C-alpha cells in the first residue's frame, strides 16, 4: 500500500530524435501523437510501466506544426510548413484525405471541430474552415496581419476565435462565414487561448507574459489583465473551469487560477522553451513538449482539488511552489526545497504582487 505522501507515478520521458513541434492526446485511449520539425508524425502508447512507439509516417516535406485527433479519436489531422493538410486513420495509418496546398502560406495552427470538419490558420493571417469530404474550403477569411497562433470554437460550434501575431483576438461566425469582431491591438503578440468559467471568460496568453481576459462575446476590449509570467506564454490548456495550465518560453509549466487571479505553483520544467501542451483523456496527466527534444508527463490530479480563497492575499512563494511530480521529476528542483521554505517564512505578510489589484467578475 502506497504511503499518503508518496509521489504519483507517471510514464517515463519519451526521448525524440527531432524537435517536437506539436503534441496531442487521444480522447479515449492512452495514445498520443507527435509532429516533428522534420515533418514526421508518430504515434506512441504510454503507461507508467512502458511507453511504446506504435507507428511513424512522414506526412510533410517540411516541419509538421500541428497534430490533432478528431473528437471520436478515429482520425488524426496534421498540418505543416509545406502548406498541406492531411487526414489519417488512427488505427491503420491509411490516408483518408490530403490537401496540398491547402493555403498559399505555411500553415501554423489547426483546430478540429468535428470528425470531418477542421479549421486552419496560416503565417499570413488567413483562416480557413474545411469539410474534409471535399478539397475546397467552406470559409476563407483574411482579417489578421500576422500568423494565426491559436484557435478555439464555442460549444454551439458557431463562433471561432483566433489569436494572431499582430496582437489581435478575432471572432468569426463560421455559419455566416464572416468576421464578427476584432479586438484592439495589444502591446505584444497573442500566442494562445482557452475558454473557462463555463464559457463566460476567455484567456489569451501573450508574448510579454501577460494573460489577457475577455468577457465572452465582448471581444473588442479586454476585461482584465494578469501579468506575472517572466517570458512569453506559448501554449495553455484549461484543466478546470477556474484553473489553466500554461507553458512558457522560460521552460516552466505553471498552474494559474483565474478570478481570483493567483499562481498556484509550478507543475514542471523543461530546459528550453515549452512548445506544446496536452491533457490525457482522463485529465490526470499533462504532457509537454519542448525544444529539448523530450516529451514529459506530469501529474495534475491533485490540482483539481485545490481551492483559492478570494479574500486571502497571494504569497510570493506560492508562485514558485512545486506541485505534484515537479517536486522530484528533475534534479533542477532538488536544491530548491529549503530555499522555498525560507521564502514562504519571509513572505507570509507580503502584499499580493502576483495578482491584478482588481479581480473582475
């Protein structure tokens, strides 16, 4: 019987031959897909006992920038710098559809909206929506002046939201095939986004380390901003309705509570920039990829149970607190335990300098 304070077991790291550009987890099985800078796409099964490479294919002539499973897990979609869009059968590896070129510029982002419907965004700011039963896009709009960094779709599958390197958030109505609204220009590029609070709030990660918050439907102006990341927020996923997990160019993975805005602590760490994040199908593990060519697994099961007291001030030490497997996953953390305890003792009465002064509703 495991002791109460025993660290949770996680799968071993997956060492990759090339830089991993994108990672995604199967929606119902312990299976993940990797897209590499060489254009190769590989599938791996994972468990605490053994990881296994299931299959590898060279889809793209240049780097594969995004891989995404369909909601049912039967298909895998990939896009790349070579401007192509592929659909592959997950079980057999057979090609279901390939469109090349799908864009006039390199494709940078991919969103799967159904078993046969996907959205793509390229380096020049063009967004397309596809019905993969044909080779023609059902919607094509160019409203941004720089690369499309990330996209999400609302629960009604009507409004597509896209962040761009030009510092804007843009809302598209994919049924009416038109832009709904575009935000004001921000000081830095917007790189990542996710919906929280029952789709009442949207969070955008920026190149200057600030989280921008928007009220749902009010895309023109932000409702709040939460600084604190020392480097760009390259990727993020929503763990719960209140907590997001962020990957940053400083190599750290952080858990952040939104409204009240608090850093819960550090989930894990890479040696270099974090390139991609994905949650496993049971949402107990976070998978991260980085420029260090290493795929890592982190336990986030305990974070589900964390609660933030709005009336209490945040402590500076909490920002660097190590959570779950981050405590001993890497030797980098071994010498920090005593330093962290000392910092906590010294900062019990510190003011909250990690949170915005006013938490919006």
